[in-house]
């Protein structure tokens, strides 16, 4: 009887924290999650390791029982985050392969409070210094975020939203829209071939213009992740393209066919992600400022637009606006419960900058997304919305193809008093007027992760990752935890 009571107590006492990790492609989500979990698995504040590796959680300690769980079946829409494989890549001094599948990492552990207070135990009326925690982290490929618009929309509504009107019309869909509006195909089969061909052409134009808002997203990243997989407009053998109201009326059978294909794709790819996010407690959006500068004006504007759209989603705006309008408080909280205070924007790759350069990266992030961050997180000062981080600190970079290494030099911050900064001189404090001059000024690809596998239990060096862990675990961040 006592064992039953203990099991029930553990069931109700387990504290589950669900975290959605979002960001554009190549922002470092997989590296971030792998390093965070590596530190939690090997957390021991008494271990004699360098400050750059020490994971400082203040009065709190992660127990030795920490363990990664696999809870999803192979055919689930959301898979298991392959932590062992990603961690092994670091051990081999390599970056993990790009992830194309939405996956979840589940980590169970005991969190011990060695400070003055503890947590209340349900139904017991006492406090405990130990808490059983389940941390669930959803890794969302950046390309999939373009499909979020599908959630709650039928094919007709999605078509109207994609094709848009007025200022909401997307440039790369201009030729496709004209084709759709002026189509004179004689049969459903002929019309289907025209629409699919022209929509492919439109999405190719979007990709070439660095417009990342490509939906269905499998056209950019196939579900199986294979490089030689065909680019599809939906699931295999069930493709679709947006249709105008007039076109849907002219070809009702084709519209119904596309609607069936769209529904299956939405329910298979988009809805499982959005449904998971509706139950999330916290959200992190990873922002790579270096990539914004490296891409030039066109890529910068596209990244700006897509990031703003993604932050709207996290802030329960845009996509979930209808729910907010008619749902009422309880329904709204039940549908998308992430409160503004539980959203942060993580500025990544801070290890690639010196101290002044890090200040400049944060300054650039505030210039790009300060108003949006303020609106989404609710902070009057947007500074609190941004967290600096390098999940894995890099030590060197490859030279040629011989596997040799040279010491990595951090990009310096260009002095503020210097009004005219030369491209490539360092990290500017303000967004350059001509971003095209700054294309590829920051070499990121050749840089290796630090070789940290001196012992199997040794996690990687990092910058500011422990402060983010404190935020996720709802524990006070110790003083000066932001710089390790």
C-alpha cells in the first residue's frame, strides 16, 4: 500500500517543463539542445573542471539519475531527438548533421535545492528539497515554420492567405497568381499540371531570393531528409497548390482533390507541431546575427520578415489571433499557453566575438527585433528579452583539407566612434547601410567545435548556457552566470 502511495505521489509530484525551440535554418538548434542536455546529464558543480565548462546552477544540483528517454514510435509524426548521435559528433570534433525531422528530447532527472527553501509536495502539505523533473524539448526545423499558417485553416482559407491581397501579396507569387487568375485549361488534369508546374516555379524563385517562407515546406526539406529526394508540393502522390476563389469555382473537382491532399499534409506535418506548441510552457527562439549580416540585403530582408512572422506565432499573435478573439481567457490559455514572460530570444554564436563584439551582436539584435521582442515578451526594456549564448564554444578552424587547425581569432567589435566601418573589419554596432558589401564577411563554416572529449563525462565549453538553463528550470540564476 505504501509503495502505491509513493508511486502516486511521484506521479503527481513530477514537474514537467515543455520547451519549444525555434529558429531559422542554421541558427544552431540541434547544437543548442545537445549541449544543454549534455551539461544537465553531467552536472556536478564540485567537479574540478575549467570555468568555461562549469555549468553553474547556483544552489541547485542535477541528480545522478538524469536519463534521456525515447517515448515516440518510429512512425510518429514527431520523432525522438537523436542525442547520442549528435553528442558523438562533438566527440569526433564535428558538427551534427542538419536535422530535417521535428523531434522531441525527453530528459528525466532529480533537481535538488541545496538552498534555504524547497517545493511543496501535492496532497501532503510539506516541502521537499528534491523535485522530480521531466524536461521535454521540441526541436522544430526552421523550414517547417512556414507551414504553421495551415493550422486551423482549410484549403480555401489557406489558398486565400497564401495568395494574399494588397500589401500582403508576396512578390514571388506574382506570376503564379496571374496564371491562376487567367487560366483557360480545358480539363482538371491539364489545370492541375499547370498549377503544380507554375507553383514549383514560384517556390524556386522564392528560394533563389532567400525568401524562406516556402510552403508546403517539404519542397525545401523532404520529410525523409535525403538529399536526392524529389521536391514535392505535399506528400508523395498527393500534391497541391493554392487556388483563387474564381478558380475553385471553375474547377470544383480539382479544388476538392487539392483540399484532400492539403488536409492530409496539414494533419501529417503541420498540425502535430502546432498541437505540441499549444501545450508548451516556455519557448526559445534562436537568432544568428552573423547569418543576417552574411546574406546581403535580399537575404537580410527575407530573414527579417520570416523571423518577425515566427515571433508573432510564439507571441500568440498572427496565426492564433482568431483564437484570442473569440476563445476567452480559459480557451486561449488551453490552446496556446505560453505566456509572454516565458519567451526569450537567444542570440547565438557569441563565442565568435570578443567582449566588445558580443555587445555589438546584442545591439544589432535589438535594432533588428527590439520592438517585436518587446511586443512578444512584454518587457518594457527589450534588453531582458535577449539572452547571449554559445552552446558550444569553438577553439579552432580547419586549414585547407588536411585536418590541421589554427587558433581561432574572435571577431572584434568595431569601435563605436568609428562612423565608417569597412566590411570585414569586425562586428558593426549599427546595421550597415549597404548590406551587400558585407556578404560573407564572417567565415562560419570552417570553424570546428571545441574538442572536449577528454573524458566521457566532460561537457563542452559554452557561453551563457547555464543562465538559459536556469530560465527553463524556473530557478534563480546565480550572479554573473551569463559569462562562462
